[in-house]
C-alpha cells in the first residue's frame, strides 16, 4: 500500500496541513486527511478541500492539443511545444510586449517564480500578471501604502486573543471554514460583527449585522472613522508615536450622517461598528471590499480604523482574507508586481541583481509592472498584443465582461496551460496539460505568510507534465539555458528564490526544504534557519515600519459613487459572492457547464417581476450581456439587489470591467442589471437558452 505523505491543501489560502495517500495502482490521490502536526491548522481540514483533492469532478486534460481548423486535436509534446515556441519567438522578435502571460495563485512558488523569470527576463514583456490581481490587489496596495510592505500584520495566533472580530465584505463561513471555526470559537467569549450587503452564512452567526449598500464600503468606513474622531475614541498616544498623516485624515472625513446615508445605514449603526474598536479587534475583509473601483481606498480606511484606535499588535489589527491557495507566494516570488522579496521594479540594485541571477540583459527587464489583467485585455483589443499564454487560470469565466474577454482571446494566438478543461481551453490554439494537486512537488504560502511543502503522492499520466517542467521547456526554446533541462528540480528553484529574498522585508532565506521537512511550515520573514516571523512591525512594545519615515501612513480618500449606478432602464444591483461547495470558476467541482445559474433575490423585489418569469426562470441583463437564470427568492438579499455566485462560468458575462485606479482590481461586486422575459427572445446566452432584451 502507498504511504501517507505530508502536504498542504491547495484549495484556498488558509493553507491546511494534510496527509495524502496515492492510489495503489495507476494515477491519482486515494485518500486525504488533516495533519495534526502541521503548525498552521493542527489537523483541521475542510470537507471541500478533501473532496476536491480526492475526487475532483472536472474534465481532466490528459494530452497536448493543437487547433487544426476549428477543432482541437491531440498532438505530441514535441509538436505542441514546437508550435508554441515558433509562435512566441516570432511574436516577440518585433516587440516583447506583443506577448502577454497570465499566471495564477494555483501555482507553486517554484512554478510562479519560473513563469515570472521567463516573462520578465527571458521574454521581457510588460504584460505579465496573474489572477491574484483580480482578488487581492486592492488589499496589497493598501498594505504597501500604510506599512511599506505587503501581507497582514497579524497571524492565526492572534485570532484567539481578539475580543471583537469584525468581518467586512467577506464570508469566511463559506470561503475559509477552518479559519472561521477559530473566529467563532474566539467570538463565543467576545463579539462578532459582520458588514455585508447580503446576510451571508457568516452574517447569520453575527452579534451585529450591518447591511451596507453594495459598492459603498469606503463611505461606511469613512463614517466610522468620523464617528471615532468626533466621540474622542482615537488612541492619540499610538497615533502620535507611530503614524503620519492624522491631521490630513481628520480634515478629509465627511459628516457622519451624510456618509451613513450614502452607505444605506443610520448613525446608530455606524456607532455600533465604531464601538467594536473599543476592545482588542481583528478586522478581516475580503473580496467585497477589494473588488471595487474604490477597493484600495476602502482597504486603506479599514487599516486607518485599526491605526487610529490603536488596534495594532497581538490580538488585533487588519487581516485581509485571501482566496487562492498561493496568492501570497505569487506576490512574493513571481516578479508580477515586484521582484522577489517585494523589491520594487524601480529599485536599480534589484534590477541589476535580477539580470545577473537570470543571466539576461538588464535592458530586457521591463520598466513597468503592467496594467493588470483587464488592462491586458484592453491592449489586445487595441491590437497591441498578438499572443497570450495562460497558466492555471480561466479568464474567459473569471474576468469581468467575460464575453469581451472571449472575443479578445479569439483575436490572438492563445496557449492554455491547465489541468482541467475550462471555458478558456475552448478558445485555445494550443493546450498544454499540467499536473495538479497531489502530483506536484514544491512550496506554497498561506495568508499568514507560512511557507509549506506541496508534495506529490502520485505520478502523472504519461502525457501530462508539471507546470515547472512545461515553463522550463518553453523558456529554454525562447532563451537557451534559462532553466535546467526538464525535469527541473523544484528544490533548486526554491533555493534561487531564497537567495533573491535575502535581506528583504519578505526574507525567506532561512527556509529550506530540509527545514520544511522537519517543521512542515515556517512563516516569513525568516532570515536564518531558526527564526520565524510573528506579528509584523512589532517588537516588545515598539513599532518600526519599512516606510520612508519608519512610521505607518494614514491615508485620505474621497467617494465619487459607484461606477455603474442603477437607473430606470437597469433598476437592480447585481452583486456576487462565493458558494460553500465550489471554488474559483468551478472547473474542479462542476460536472457540467450547461446548468443554469441561480439568482437570489428578495421576495419583495421578485414580486415586482412575476410577469417576467417562466416556471421560475427569467433573464438577468446588464449593459454587456444577458444570462438565463433560475430566480430564487431569498430574504437575505436586500431589496433591489440580485446575488449570483462567482463560480458559475456565465456570471461574469454580466459584470463590469471598470477597475480601481491604484490597484487595477476590477469592480466585480456591483453593476446595474434588469430582468426580462425568456418568452420573447431573440438572442442566446452561453447556456444555450434563448431570450430577448425586453424588460418590465
């Protein structure tokens, strides 16, 4: 019988330690269970992470595919790689920016680093990004602005120490069930406050639930700050000793009543949130805050709330909740937004070291990190990009205004590297089948900065290769000698990452495979073989931040409304969220893609549109698309709003591609829609159900 091996779940960013066992014969994972020795989660594991690892429901990619005419046909690896290399070399010969590369928070650190090394050093393209920008970029930008470095200051160790848990624009009961168990255990002796437009599973457990208007989190946070200031609940001793910008922040704040009205709440409700900061408070937020044109400013204001009230230090502070398993690792390792170790693209010493380490011309390294995934699609539509390579991501379903994304990708030479068949695969010119969980060696980083091993317990099928080996095979055809000849040793790649982070704010140089074999998981910064990071910026009562002044920076912001307000033609607000039984765009969990998505709506609102229903089915239309749905009356959704889950592949046909100006993160959480009848249709949705644009 095969042996149990320690590894880390790659479902979400909690980073649950697992034991996995491969099948006795053939390929695949047989059994998964929690690992009680793992320091991040001590044996806890969620059912979905186990199920999706043991028995994913998606359609596996098992051999390379090359498009011949209108059909993807099986091909050998030599043929597929030859086609890819020829197209890529020809594309970048004129201009490296003619090729765009999109990575993923589902890659290991080693694969993410290798992809960035190839994109930035081997190719030299500005247009390299990852789907992590679609979920975490606003929080990341806010952390840099406030603290001079990315990643939350608190760790999981702080959850039991907090007296108040304030969850804002997140639903950890659905998205992070293991972490949520710790929150509930701690809140049993304290308080749980939830801010969300929808009464989610998390909100149902709250002592206080605040139902904010979609898209107005910034203004509610400013109202809370204004209330704290006017009622003299600012910790001036902490603020004066450790922050810059307090007076400017105070001068920028709106009247409490005006900001509360914009957010759809009363002043008494603002006071309830403000009162939460009187005790040691952990403030968690998620995509409901980040995925907005005001996402960075809203995250900045939440950080301001912690700084202004002295809710910093063990048992308190701002704690963004990350979705994808290795979003943190992509940010630290991949050269997407910074060079490894969070070194800015503008740092000339860092640029010189990267060029020397990669043995590429310094002039090849792009001067800019690029415009983000939405901006890359815009550049395709402008005719500035001729080829795109996606790795472990599904932009045709996962990006906003998805129909536009699909059209754009049809206009370029598209290479899709993935483990499962997805909507993006259907638009590919070449498909490169990649190994998945349980078949790959490497490391990952969870949301509290712990690095841990990802272990293979099964071989891969004959025509499938690891992400790292595929990237190296493509890279060496473009830039000879950029990588070892495949199969590439992941440990050697990780050692290169370690060396490049040495001495940085995200120092991983003291973390080795041998150490991880002994300790299973280690938090950075870890500059030597025995140290491990704890609460950041804090040491025995004193504070030091990697900013120019050494102090945390308070920010100002103003609110200018949602990017697509409702009107007489589109009178309803669409917002989106996670479902407990699914993950990302659902390629691992759904057995078929032809099902009709459910649209949750308040019964009172549904009653206004009875004439547009056909056996419970109707059409949700935005200015971009129309989608057939099953309407589901649900009084947890506010009146005038519709909630749809992010996991269904057609939902993002409706959403808006406007982005936050500082982070390039899209405004997924709010757009204007209407309902129309399915009986008088003249167009067809991607689910194949006819409808018209007729409304009320």
